[in-house]
């Protein structure tokens, strides 16, 4: 049985009428989408802007409530409105790390604060924060500085450390490297791969970059206008795409070096 199951999920947003000032139309952002991911597996969700992939990510972690469908972890149906204990099992890594890192606090304060909400005492929380920062390849001196003093890649790794503070079983990464240069992207992508394998995480990786998906993800789902038009093992989808939209996307990929930078 797959560990993460997104089953027939739909997300609809209301649209306001600027003349009547009422919400009388709607936009289907995610249209009956089903996906699965195993532990230690990275599943890429790819598509153009507006395809619904970010809305799917937010529905998966409970930031928005889908109109229909279920999210299951290990066969357990997650409640539509999730209590804290359930939210801690799935964490999101955003394109902009400032979404997770309070700029007025040091990195250490951000992580320690989250650890303490889980019941850890301050001394142990500080030690665990140092372990997490080391796990993402940063110096523990980062704990004593504010996010604004870090480079973009360092901030993103610090935000990943924060996400790991709840001991999640699933990471949903929404365009986590699109704002970084290629060499820094490689560091973050290799980090996510290593964490998935070493911690047994299921990772949902949202991106528009098929070149990254090809080298990082075990499986890939291609979204267009809110629907998954193709889903399968990455190698199979790239070698023999069945949907015309997938073929169109693949044809537009420029020559990209491996994420290792070699």
C-alpha cells in the first residue's frame, strides 16, 4: 500500500463578480486528482503556471480544504480540518523560505520555538535544533543569525531544517529551488534526495522544471488545467510520453546538466 495517497481530490475557488460584488462564479483549480507516493520516494508534480499543482500541494498539507476527495497516510484518512498532531506529520517547504522563517527571530529561535510546541524543553530543543541544522549541511553558527543575513540557498536549507523539526513523514516542496541559481539548486535537490532516503520520507515535489524532475524524481505526474494528464515512473514518461501535452512539455526542455553540477 502506498504511504501517501491523494484520492480524487478537487479544489474550487470562488470568483467575485466586480459588478455585483458577490461570489457567483468558480474556478476549478484541481479536478479529481489522484496520486500516490511511497516512503523514500520523490514524486514530481509538473505543469505550467496555473495548472493547479500548487493548489494540490496546499490541499495535501491541509492549508486549504478540498471540496471532495481524501488524503490518506498509511491508510489512515486525514480529517478535512486537521488538528495540530496531524499537521505535524506533513510539512511544506515553500519557494520563498521567508514563508517559514520569521525575519525578526534568529534561525535558532524559529526552530526551538517549533520544537517546544511539541513538548520539548528548551535545553533539549536547542540541542535538537543544532542537530537539524547540521543535518541540512549548515554550520551551527547559523542558529544565532537572522534569516536576512543568509544567502538564498542557506535560507532554503534552514527552512528545510525547520520543516524536519516536527519529525514529519511527508514533505511537500513547492518550487523550492526556482529562485536559486543552478549550483545552489544542486545542493538543495541533493539534500532532499538524501533526506528522503535516510529519514524514510515521502516527498511531493512541485515544479515547472522537467529537467529537474528527470534527475530527481522516481515518479512524475503531469498536470494541465487542474487535471493529471499523465502519471507514471519518470523514466517511462520521459521515454514514451502518452499525452500530447506531455510531449509538448518535453519538447521544450533545454539542455540541462545533471543536478550534481557535473
